[in-house]
């Protein structure tokens, strides 16, 4: 069966393609479905959208699975599911009922009349349900107040008007975490989750089996520092609105002519997708993993990842690899270690104070601490605190300092922020940042007419030692 009624729309102009359907999954051609829906006898007339939708739903299943699920999808030529109710407990028979129970909960029963999913709220008699134009399935109490909503029980998709909730309330402990599907054909919870970490400086993360897998960088009020290609299609960018200290909601608003959403796929990649009327399909406009540098901590502690370099990992100036052998083998996870100890940590009096080296256009490291002070105060405060190893003054955020290792630093060709690294005075002014252009000649030959091969070598170790490469030919240092 196909739906004969529109459930909801985002805009009247796009009504033909933006309808949302209440559904069960199963490959066509579908067998007859016995799924029924009821808003119970107390449902109000204006909230019968749910009843009409479920009664006219299509019976589908993912792939060759015999399991069935209840969820919400766009009414588009390409099946696009944005929310699944019973992803942990699929229906495994041909019968199922979704209704509002006597205690006011929205529930799904299987053919044996066992509850496989519930909205799990406190008892609220005389409740009613509705799918809003945004695609949000909501449950109202008798006073018309929303007591449950699917937008706060996310699956794998982040859509317009949805709230990515960040909260540290010790009582409710409420957060809105996105969980990937187990596979492209299995809506069950996968290995990847995504959400905003409640901290002084909000950041979005993807976790794999509970460990950081990707990080957005700090939020500055308009964009995330680690996403230099954030689309300009948002009307006024993303919005992070704080309800009270320690909490907030991230939402986004689009231009009226745009249909876009984000999905955490089964491979752990967050995809931003925009609907194309021209090709009648989704186009990926951004992906969280465009290179290996996007993986969390790719180059280890005090390492910097730059996708355009070969190798992609290098140590922050003033640091050397912890293991030369591992580094040369392309295993960078152990990172780098400081080459010269800081003056403030030496058991001596006097000496020249430490200083700072600026690295530009970077994704700022994880685990920053925020301090309410001016830029000039930020530098002096860090310099006078021996435990402070780096600082920045980032527009929209202010003063940030680090007192642990610098992890997940990424270099960009544009955008990014300036990071000031604390180094011993003896390390300052010694770094060579220019590329080294090498003209290679046949061994033993110094004939001037031999052509240059145009090879550019970027320094990976500091300071530069000419003896390391003098044997390969004539050396020219640019800059």
C-alpha cells in the first residue's frame, strides 16, 4: 500500500516532495501488512495525523531482513529515513500495533501483544500524538504540553529544527546522542555515536566504541574551528542556544529553497547532504572524514597533521618523535616529545625565560581550558604559569590555554586559528619553515646542464642539518 494522504510538509511550495510518512521497512513488492495504529479513543481530532499516517503506511524491510521497523522518512524518490523507533527491538512477525496506551505512552506491540518499544514517560492519561511539519513526532499531555518528542531521541540523522542537546544537569543527565546504523541495511545501533560534549567550550565529537574518533574543534559562535568548509547555506549559521549554565541546544536554519540534513553513517562518517531536484537524489556537500588527518589524534601528542604533506604527520616545532623507527614506519600514534626542557621547569635560578612560537591556520588541540580575560592578559597568564604549554585568543571564544599534551592538531591551507606553543628560549628563532628545493644529479656528475627534477623536500626534523642530504646533489634553500 502507498500513502494517500500527506502527513506533513516543510514548506507549502515543496509539499509534493517533502511529505513525511510513518512507515515499516520491507523490500517491495511488500506482503500485506497488519500494522495498525491508534491514537486511542481519547485522541483529539487535530492530532489524527499519526493515525492517518500509520494506517496508510507502506510495509518495508531493510535488505533481505525479515525484521520490520517503525520510523519516519522523507517522501522522496530515494528512501531517506530520519528516525527509527524500535531499532533495538524489531518486529519479527507480520503483525504489529502502534498506539497510545492507557498510561499515555506511545507504544509498539508485536503480534503476541508484547511491547517492543515505548516512549517511556511517566503516566500521563489523555495524551495525544502528532507528526509536526518538521518531521518531529510529539506526544502531548491533556493540557497540550509536549511531554515527549522524537527530536530529543535521535537516531542517526540531524535535521532542521532538531536540537542537538548538550546538558550537564546532574539530575536529568539528558543529552541527545546520535547513533549510527549497524549497517546500511540494519537500523540497529552501530558502533559510532555523535554529540556535543558539555564543557566550557562546546565541541562536536564522533565516538567509536566510546573513544574519540573525530572532533569538530571549538565552537566560536558561528562555526566550528576544525571545519573550515562549513557551508554558507545556513541562514545565519548554526545556533547554539544556552538554556542555563552547562546546557545548550545546537540547531540550524536553512534557506527556504534548501532541503538538507546530516547523517552519521555506519562507517562513522558524518555526512551533510543536500537534495538535488536535478538528479533527484542527495548530494554530499561535506563529510567529516575527507582525509586521514580528520581522524582523532592521527599524529599523536604534540604532532601536527597536514593532508597535503607527505608524510602527513610532523612534530610541532621544538619537538621530536618519541620513536624514530615507528615514525619512519608511518606509525605516529605515540606522537612527539619536547626537545629542550622549559626554563621554568629547570632547577636553576636565572636564565632566559621561555617564549612562544606561533603556528597559524590550525585546528586547535583538544582539552582546552577557557579563561575570561583580554588577549594581552592571556599571554602573560600562560607565561607566568609553568604548567601552561600553549595558548590562543580565538575570536568568538577568547582566551584558551592547555596544560596537558596537545592532541588532535591539524593544519589547514586556509582558515583555522593561531596557536602559540611554549618553547625554551634556545628553541626560538632556530626553526626553518621554508621549503628546501633540491636539484638531483647523477651520482658523481656535476654537469651544469643536467635538468632539475623539481623536487621539494619539507623539513620534518629541526634544526636543519645539511649533512643529512648533501650527498644527493646541489642544495638550494628558498626563503
